[in-house]
C-alpha cells in the first residue's frame, strides 16, 4: 500500500478563497467570508445559471452616491488646490458650505 500524496504546506497555510458559508432561509443566496485586498469581506452570492458556481448577488436598490452641482464644483476646486484632502476634511467643508 502506498502513502497518499502530501498536501503542500503552501496550500495548508494559504488564505482560503472563502469560508463560513451560510445559505439564506429561502435557499436563493449564500453569504460567505472572502479575502478582499488586505482584509476579509462578507460577500453575498447566488448560484449561477448552470448551478455549478456562485456569482455576485443583486440585492436591493443601492445607488452609488455622487456629488452634483455646486457641491461637486466645490470639491473639484478644492482638490486642485490641495490634492491630499481627507474624507474628514471633505465632510467638514461640505457641511460648512
């Protein structure tokens, strides 16, 4: 009888592609933890049409917030003067405007 192949140490200690998967009560969605940049993110997926993999789920009516009008113009002008502007400074300046 031959010994089974050894699992490479890189495989044992590498960051998993996903972990802690949970199926939603209605069985349509799967929530799981997955690496994202230097952190771990909660992802929500649904089965693709073939039923063999996950694709990002389309949830809710989220609309990415954008600045428009005078607020957008003020931000553009400020960034031209000081390009290392922080989000905290942006919030304070927009509240003051």
